[in-house]
């Protein structure tokens, strides 16, 4: 709190606050006029009382700094201190409200000045000057003992009691102004920090919402790619095979067209399931699954597991690619997310074999059940031109994203002895 605060300031204030200060100054001026009249009528200073016009000037001098307390706080405090002293030195009959006209600017410097070093210095100068004046007044009072009551038999001599009482009153007075000003400044800083945090949280919520939309779009794009690419690739291969043998082997052409038809229906069915899942995700509670009962829909593409890997293998075989499927280790249930990722990895890798490995390329699909993980591997012998560069597209991006989502690792790339390799390690514990 003692350091200079340069990055933020409560000042300047708006017109409404200035109007409030002017109104407060006018009220204090009216009160001073009343109290000066009453104190004068009671003979506070006797024959030494200041003329009426001097009293009027000092009323204005005491009230005006209050009107400018948040426009020029430090200047207003110095002016208020001088007016306070002048009121006593000129014997203006006022002993009540001048304490408020000094207290308010003293409080304001502590509560509103962002330059905390100067605020401390100005207040110390004013308070030090006031105490110096007090001690001088007490010293002069001690020099005239006749003005104090007789101290015969008193527990505390009157001159000591009078001096201690004045010091105590001033300590309480200036201490209260100091403390109240600093507390008001601290409260303002806390409110500002709270406002900043609120603004930051609101901005963070907006960023999170935008990120959530982006992530959802990526998820939808990945699901669409996984659902469509595999079946469309099979349909293309089978349609090409049917076209080539249509004239000489109508039975084989019919089989190929049947595979095209089956894959078209499967693709449409999976698209419907995926779209249904997306709609359910929009309406389900955040802490519940797509069916709203705490579990994900069993028909959702995201719940495809290792049991369907054999379907991908059979589809590749029907497309004319010799594909071997083997399971290493003891089969066991794996988490649904891991099973879904394993299925999609195999599906995408086999799709790339159909699209890029060349006609008749052989593939090898292996699923290994390790003690703490599930490993899936798809390799091909890369007959034809291989098409390795063509494989580096959205499919590989999707595979990497899926594996990263479950904390696994993936290896993708050409093999040294020819062909291509996709191997994913997926933790199950």
C-alpha cells in the first residue's frame, strides 16, 4: 500500500461526484455560519473576537477545500489545514465544524490519491504541523499557570491532565482520518481487483465457449471422416472391380455391386446414428450420457469397440486385399473410449490401405492385449506406387487426436522393408 500506484487511479471523478462535494461544502458553509454566530453570541473570545467580515472569509476558506477535495486532493488538504489554523489564530468563534472541514480532506487524500508516497508525505506534513502547533499552544499555556485550575490535592496536576487530554483527542482525531482513508483506498483496490477478475473470468468463459465450439466442430469432422471415408473407399474399390469384370464375369460384378450396396447402407446407418448422438448431446444433461440416463448411447459411433475390428478386416478382404487378422494375448474388456479409439484407428488405417497401397496390396491387422495397454497395428506390403505421401491427410490428424485424447502414443509412417505402418499404444489402466 505504500508504493506508488501508477497503473490505476480513482481520480478524476465524474461530474456527479463533484456536484456532491460542492453540495457538501455548501452545507458545511451554512453550518459554519450558524456555529460562528452562536459561538460569537456566547462570547467565546470575548473582546478579542474577530470582526464579522474576517469570520465570513474564514467560513469560505474552510468550506471551499471540501468542494475541491476530489479535484485536487492534496492542495485541498493543505488549504484546509491553513484555514483551520487561521480560524484559531484570528479568533474566529468556531470550535466545532472546522474539525470536519479538516477531517474530510485529510480522509480524502488517503482514500483517493493513487500516488501513495505523496499521499503519505502530505498527510505526515499536515499532521506534524498540527501537533507542532498543539505543543506550542500547550507550552504557552504552561507559561500562564493562572489560566488553569488550582492543583491543590489533585491526583494529576491540571496542567498535565489538560495537556494529555489535548494530545489524546488529536491522536484519535488524526488517527481516525488516517485509518479511514487507508481502509477506503484498500477497499477500492479490492473492488477493482474483483472487477478485473470478473472481467477476466467473463473473457475466459467466452474463450472457453469459442474453444468448445471449435473442439465440437473438430469432433464432428473427425466422426464424419471416420464414418464416410472407410465405406466410400470400399464402394469405390468394389465399383471399379465390378466395372472391370462386368463384360466377362457378371456374377463377380454382381457380388462387387452387392458390397457397394451394403457399404452404402452401412454408411447411411452410421451417419444416422452419429447425427442422432449429436442431437442427444445437445439435449442431454452435462453429467449424463446421450440417453440422459448416465450412460452413452450404445449405438453411438464413439462406442464402437474392438469386437467390430473383424468387420473392417472382412471388408478389406471383400475388396480384394488379402488381410490377415490376429489377436495376441488374452482378450479382456477394455474401457469403451479405448475400444472406440482402437476401432477407429484400424478402420482409418485399413481405409488408407484400400485407397493408397495399390491394387491387391496385402494387409496385416494385429491386436495385442498387453498388461496395462491395448496395442493395435496395421501394416501393408505397399504394392503398386505405395502412395505414402497421400496418406498424410486429415485421417492421420484424426488418429493422432484420438490417441492423444486417451493418453496413448501412435507411430505412423513407411516401413524400411516397404509398405506402411500404423501402430497405436492405448493405456487401459
